[in-house]
C-alpha cells in the first residue's frame, strides 16, 4: 500500500511549485479566461498583481491577476471586490485555471 507524502494539492503546471490545497477548493464549476477553473479559499506561493475592474460573466468585479512566485506563470486571479450583492462571497477568494495547475499527491 502506497503512503501519502502530504496533503492532496495543486501545483503550477510550469514549475511544479505548490500553489493550493485540495481542502481549500470551494467550487470546481467556474470559468477562467479560456478554460474551466476552480474557486479556492486560499492560495500559496503566489504573487498578486495590480487590481483592476473587470467585467466577468457574473458582473463587474475588482480583481488582481495571480502569478506563480517561482516562474511568474499567470495562474488566475483574486477577487478583491464584487459589486453585486449575490457575488460578495467571492471577495478574497482565488480563481486558478485548470490548465495552469496540476494535481499532486493524489
């Protein structure tokens, strides 16, 4: 029987830097810029870019792109502000695009 090395997690597809834990997945049914994306409550080993207002599928949001801190790959974005009341739950959360992350320890 194989032993688990650590918790199930997600890493940057480019350099394998760990960027999120599976336990922090809130939803797997989001849409990124070009592909499916996951909503996470937390992310790690990332850099957050400048904030900008962006019109997304669910309305106007203030977001900041997030980058892998090792290789600078754009992984998704952080929701800084939601203007519509029904979208406020996203504030402070992270979108990581499925094509930009890989599973680790599964």
